[in-house]
C-alpha cells in the first residue's frame, strides 16, 4: 500500500529534494547510503555493469507501479521494452566508447536511471530483499550540458537527458528551458 501511495505522489517531500543538480544528488545519495548497506560512486561503475544492474531491476520490478506511471506523463514510467533498451544500449555504447567525455555522460545517465528504477519500480519488499546481496550505484553529481552542435555528442546527450529525469521533481531549482527538455 505504501509503495502505491508513493507512486501516486508526483512531488517528493522536501527532504528528498536539493537546491540544484549536485545538491539533489547529494541528498538522494544520502538516503541511498542510509537505506542500503552497499553503494558505490557512479564513476566507479562501467556502463556494462550498470546495464546488467538495470536488467535485474526490470526483472524484479512491480508492474503495478509502472502502470501508475504509465497512466500519465510521469517521468518515472518505463519508455521501452527490454529488447528496445538493449538495442539502444548497444548502439550508444559503441558511439560513447570512442570518446572519454561521451563515456562519462553515458555512464552518468545510466547511474541516474538505474537508481530511479530501483527506488520507483521495486516494491519495498523487493528492495529489502536485495540488502546485502547487491551494490547500488549512486547518482552522479555533475549535470552534463547540452552540446552546442549536432552529431555524436548530441545523440549521446539526448539519451542522457531521457535518463536524468529525477531533476524535474527532486530539485528545488529547475534548469532553464534551454538546458533541459521534459521527456513526455
């Protein structure tokens, strides 16, 4: 019941929000480290490890929670099937692997999406069952700005923006419209 109530709540309570992107990540990471015994900073993960973690989250997810998110334009909703995600991941992995900055952007997006799936798509019972069995990624603290040109950087950044949706609700300060696009 508490999971469903939280899923219906679109605006998080004030102690789950921060003033700006890095402070939002700091606040949410604090909650993660207090509630889960094993966490690791985002920059310590490989993209492929995060993708494996995300597949596990999809397998353990509670479909009733996503049904609530799908009924509106909720940024927590799942937008693709596992097969579609894996196809996109393969493509973006290949593109991002050619540039260190693109790798960081790609990895940081996966950290945010993985945490969102863990927190918003797993029941409390499932999260409790994972304690001591898995390591959680923490959110990255840096917001990657949209590139000024199109091409490879723009494609990786577009996918990053789809993953970093927590900012729209968990931050007390929203980016300017030129910096962020609401993914609907």
